[in-house]
C-alpha cells in the first residue's frame, strides 16, 4: 500500500461569515458622474446693490416703458429698490418695472 501523507484539512465546516468574506459582492457598473446642481441663489444681485449703495454711485434706471430715472440706491429688498434723487422726489421702484440699469 502507498503511504498516506498527512494532509492538513479543516474538519469543521466554515462559518457563514467566512463564506461571505470570500464571495465578492456583485459589482454595479460605474454610474456616470452627475453635474452638481447649481445653487438657487448666487447672491450676485445683492452684492451689486450693496456695492453701489456703499459707494453712493449715481445710477440710471431704464424702465420697461422707456422712461429713464437718475438717482442713488438707498436700500433694496426682494421686490423693490428705493432710489434717492436730487431735485426730485425719492422713488420706490419695483424690480419687475426696471428694464435695465447702469452706472451714470
């Protein structure tokens, strides 16, 4: 008879955790990177108003009906601007009524 060499065998069944470690989890195909959603507000408008208010920059406001107004922005909020004018009454301008504005 042939000699039987001692083989190092595990006689105890492996635990379930050991089996899970050996089996790799199924891999998903790589998902394409989505672009991050841009922020709702950039605060650029607020920054511009604050800068012009602090410098007391003379501004020209062109309204949707074509009228132009000259003045300095005193304060602003979500819907309107208060414009101080020299030689004329101060005005509260609603933002939707302004077509565009620029530095005088």
